[in-house]
C-alpha cells in the first residue's frame, strides 16, 4: 500500500519518476488546477487578492477553488486511471486585482497572467502544499510537469485604468516594472499581434494584450531562468513551455541548455498551429527538431478531430502519421492530444462517446506521449458558445472509476508502460479504407496491432498481415470496445497472415506481443536529445544486460547506473553536432540513436546586419558561422539561422544561442526564393560572446 493513497501502486516496467528525461512510455494528464478539486477551502478567497473567487461558479473568468491540495487528494484516482505524469497549470503568482473586460471581472485562475514567477499563486496553495503535492505524486509513481509561461505577464492595456496591475512584474515580492512604467525596457512596446503568420509580430508584439517580456534583456533573462530553476529545485520533473511560437528560438535554446544542465528532464512546448496548412508549420518543426524542447502535436490533433469528430476518412490519419514521421526528427517525443484548454472539448465538437472512445484508443496507441485533458474520462464538456475558452474549463464533475473511458485509458496506459512497441516503436499501416484503420507499432520483435472501425458498417478483414508471431492473441481491452481474439499464421519477412475476421461497427481491438529479452542491446530512447559534455543522459531500451559501454560517436561515456532496460551516463567530451549514441555489451552493439551536442554553455546573442543586400519577395537573409550553433558555415536554410527579421528593412536581426566565452566568426547570406545563395563580401566578422547573460552585435553588410 502507498501511504495516504489507500491502494496498491500500479505495476510499471520501471519506476516512472526515475527517468525525467523521457515521457515516451508515460500517460500525461493535463489539469487546470483551479477546476479540478478544492482540497483546501481556506485559500479560496485569500487576503492578498480578495474578491477573485466565485463560490457560485457562474463567472467562468474567476477562481472556483481547485488547488494543489485538491490534486494531491485525488492522486489515487489518477493512479487508477494509469496516469504517470500530471501537467498542471502555471503555479506562479498571478494578478491580484481583476482585469475587467466588457464589464466582466477576470482573474488569472488559469495561471497565465503572472506577476511574480518566484512565488506560488495563493489561490492554489502555499509552498508547503506544493512540496507536499510533489512528494505524494512521486510516492505514487507520478511525475509532475509544471506549465511555464515566460513570454508575458498579465494584461497590459494602457488605455484602460481598470486593468489595475498593467502587466506588473515582481521579483519574489519586489516590484520591478509594469507595462506603463518600464524605464529599463523589460517589455516589448510594439502593440498587439494582428498577423499571427508574421514571424516578427508573433515574437515581438503582445499576445492577447498580455505584456510581452523582453527575454534578451539581461535582467529578464536571468530572472526567468533563475525563477524556473527554483521550481525545478523543489522536485518538478519537467516543463511544458507556453507560447513557444511567440519567443525567439535562440533565447529558448539557451534556456533549455541552462535547465538541462541543472537537471535531466523532458521539455515540451506549445506551438499553436491554426491548421495543417499553417504558414509557420515548418518553423514549428525546426523548433521541435533543434531547440531541445519538443512540442504538442497540433498537426495530429487537427487530423484526429477531423477524422473522429468531423467525418474525415481514416486515410487522413494515416497521411498525418506519415507526414509527421517524415518531418520530425524525434517524433516519439511529440505530445499528442485530442483537446485541451485552448479549444473546444471533443464532446463539444462531436457529442458521441463511441467516437470519443475510438479517438482515445488511437491516441494511446500511436507514437508520442498521449495527454488526456482533465475530465475527458468523465465525459466532461460544456457546449456554451461552442464550448471554447472558458467553457472548455468546467469544474471536474466527479471521480467515477467505472466509466468506459476511464477503463479504456487505464488498460491502454498499463499496456504502454510495459510494451516497448508503444513507447518506442515505428508505425506501419496494415489495412486501410475510409472507415477502418489497422496499424502496427513495432520495436524490433515487440509488436502491437490495432484495429479501429469508426463506421456503422461491418467490414470483412481479409488479406491482413502482421509482424505478430504465429499464434493466438486476445484483445488487450478485454472486449471493452467490442474487440476479440485473432489467429496469426506463418509467413515471412515480418508478414504473417491473420485469419480473416469481421470488424463490427464502432469496434476497437488491440493485440500485443512482447518478445523475450534480446541478446543484442536495442536502444529505444535517449534523453535529453539536446545535451553537452558533463550533462546526464538516460538511455532506455532492451537487452542491456548488467554491464557494457556507452559511446557518443567514438568517445566512451562514464556510466552512472546500469540495468537491463535503462542506463544513465555522463556525456563525454565530443565535438559539437549530431552524434550517434550506441550501447555495446557481450551480445553486440545496438542500433544508433542520434542526439545534439552543443559546443558548451549557451548564451543568447542578438545579431544585427544593417544595409543588407536588397531582397525581393521570397528572398531572406540568414546567419551562418564557424560553430555548430551557427550552422558550421552551412548555406542550407534548414541549418543556417533564419529567416532573420526585418521590421526596419534593410536592417535584419536574429537572436541565436551560441557558446559562451567564445570568439566566433560569422557572416550573413541572402538565400533567394529560387535557392540562389549570395554571400556578403570581405573578411569574416568576429565577436567574443559574453561568459554569461546576453549579448548583441551589429555590423554592416559588406559589399
């Protein structure tokens, strides 16, 4: 029994909180802290910020009582659901006085209107209650992911005095500045975003009238990094970074380096995609591939909502799987979801629990970490005005463990934690039409086969092949969604015939095979994927035995711990760049898993070039240089840094993450719409980067 929880700990292949560097085998559960459970009524109307609590729960923009204590009290419920990681609202101190919009008072109940990043929000609880939540979650085998929103503070709106705090920022209780009184330039003052497809506007203007922080100001840079480090030091296991689209890649990569140096952990961010054709989709992919911060998988989210909620073909899902597999280097690190706090809930989109169950089954069996929005397992939704913000954030209605959704999630989470094919495996379509999708996840000899029929029609499934070994397989859901057993015959090349069967309307079945421990090591995960010499990295897989060596390229790492399925090492000194990690034992050498090695400790530096080469529509200026972080003189637009920004054309600028205390060489290039590259003339520019803080350098284009 786990003390204070009243139930046995769920069986895990490994203790979940022992590897913070990956969520691949986890089930994530997103909690809007204020709307989950009121565990301590004493903090509902605190003296520090009175009048922001609505006991009637009729003003959806005020606090309703959920808190840290409430989450702690429901950990056994979450444990039974199969949750191994909770993502909670930003826990930091939010505005103390209401912001009034159209006569309606608004509070920061959601956590995204920070005033002091170094103190907890008093409506959520005290430091002691936060610490108790962390300790109890870890005792239950549950990681705690904190939402971090370093893009902005609270509402700015300088024209309306009713916005009492005007984006004020405090440092552990000491006032620093606000959006109106900002003598040191802690905020950007460029107005609000009007074009979310414009790179400059998205990064340097106010998002939804929130005071936009200048992260490259040395005071703000240090403040934000120190603040989040203080939360991590209390036992937080990782971060969900809010609004990564709205901050510079360079500052965020430098922040990731600082955070990963302090603690091996998993970082993922929100890059909101408006559609599958979002003009900045490519920027989102590059961010996920290179920043050290993975992203929420909005592309797959859109495809799932189209297919299960809006009648699109199952081919739409297969196309999305294939596209994202081709685009993302670390596709297994994506965080997948069917809804969240920024969109209508699935049941508001399509009030059909059968289709919700199918969407959940798909979500929990594809690549990436599935994240369930709180209350989905209780069919929670409020359809007022279409069910969008704030009506997608109702109070948790109850904690039944008998709903079909609860049972479905619990069973598939248990399978995920113990089946390498779901945590690390590839994806292969095996049978497909507009209504039926049968696909396979495979990690070497570990196999999961999934069949989903979203239609009202039965289908005869003939000609189905699988990598499941010959034999009989029962449904891992125990018939919960109408599944059944199958028989697999002998074939060749991983294509074994499945005996014909009928897949009834709305039915879902999952079949699984876990192979014996292999003689040759098999790597499924290395994390973090952005690292440098001296950092700690965790390698997960199968067949590691009890000892061996881990190599980064040709360099041998120092082993901290070793088990059959997990190895922890210290990264050796290796040249910066993409580097293969391998494990060698008496049984042989594993497959390679690539990670990104930085040149050293990182600092953000803003590079500006004036009077740059004239550009036509589709042409862009890029930065390249002699270190890995600047592309090693590459002219490939996917490697050189850019496109740079030019709000004051022909002056262009970009913030890059570069090695500290280092003399670097760099140049600017123009890449035309047709791919033609034009270098500036003259000698290479040189610059010695600061040893800490932030930097900037401005040069003229050399003609």
